[in-house]
């Protein structure tokens, strides 16, 4: 089995999973968070090198105050717990997205986790928090325009690679496989630039139920794909 180098996942369906069990949405997020721990171990075992998950979008602030507060509480405890997970898996953790919108203590926990894990290189784990691809591109292009205005970058140096270097994901290879759980068939503003050639896999399984067997199923499907990048198929 050819294991993708980089897998991106849209973690969806926590709320519906909980509702189906007659439980509050927050219970789904707690279970979804626990599943994130397990899936990191699975990725490491399978030999995946890069994992990026979409945990909180720029749009998610519109949810009820109760739900947003519950998620912030979960982020706080997860960011702390993640120090152990990163040590266990020799996993480097990087947060992508605009973290300035979070409370100061959450921002500090993020910096601490990134600093703690910066020398690990067996799994590179990106967590998208307050992330939106258009926002990421806008922030990046603003910095790029500033550099051009200051003469640090020539217009002729604005290449695809240069643009990639201004994104939050700078230095990380593009995803090979994107998985979205829980039945929705859209990208929801996730890694629009980076997923130009990524294979997509959609499953009805809600995130809290997405386990190693489901992951292997997604990788097997990926193996059946014919990745041509617009070129001619090799016979
Ligand atoms: C989408 O499911 C999920 C979210 C908006 C939050 C994802 C959060 C986690 C998996 C747990 C916390 C993560 C970290 C990094 C600590 P939904 O609630 O939109 O489900 P629904 O579509 O069924 O309503």
C-alpha cells in the first residue's frame, strides 16, 4: 500500500453524532477531540509524514456562545495534553490560521507547544484554528505586497513557490489526500491553494467514529486513483 505523504482531514459531524445519541453537541466535540489523539497515533503507525486537520474555521465563531466557549475549553485542555502526544509520537505541531483572535492564554499555549515540539520530525501535525483559506491568502498577500513596496521582493519574483512561502503552510508539502467525514461534499475554505492536485475522499462516517480501519479504507481508495496532474497517463 502506497501511504500518502500528507493527509488533510476536515473533521466534520461531531454535532450530528452527538444528536443521534440524544447528547449535546459539546459531547460530540469531546469525543471528536479524543479521536484526534487516536488518529495521530494511527498516522504515525502507518508512516504518514504530514497530517493537517481543520478544527475551527474563521466561520465557526458564528456558532452559539455556549458551543464556542465549549470549544475554547477543549482547545485549552487539548493544547496541554498535546505536549505528551507530541513527545510520544516525536511529532512536531504547528497551528495554522490567525491565532491573534484567541484569548492570550490560548495563544501562549500554542507558542509553548510549537516551541516544545519544534525538533521532532517523525510526524508533522498542523492544526487549523481560526483558519480560512481566503483569510490565509489575504494575510499572506498583504505581507507580500508590503515586501514588494519596500523593495524586498521584485514583481518578477512573485512566483507560485514565492506565494506558497507567504502562506501559513510555508515549507510543508501539499496534501496528497483530503478526507472529509460526515457526508458533506465541499471544501469549506480549507487549503484552497495547497489542494490544487489533491485527491479527495468523502465518507458518511462522522468524525467521532472515524477509526484506523476507515483511514486504511481511504488510503486504499487513494491507491486506486490515477494521479496524472494533467499529464498523459503512463501505460
Ligand atoms: C465539525 O463538526 C467540527 C468542529 C467545528 C470542531 C472540530 C473540533 C474537534 C474535532 C475537537 C477539538 C479539536 C481540537 C484541535 C482540540 P460539527 O460540530 O460541525 O458537526 P455537525 O456538522 O454534525 O454539526
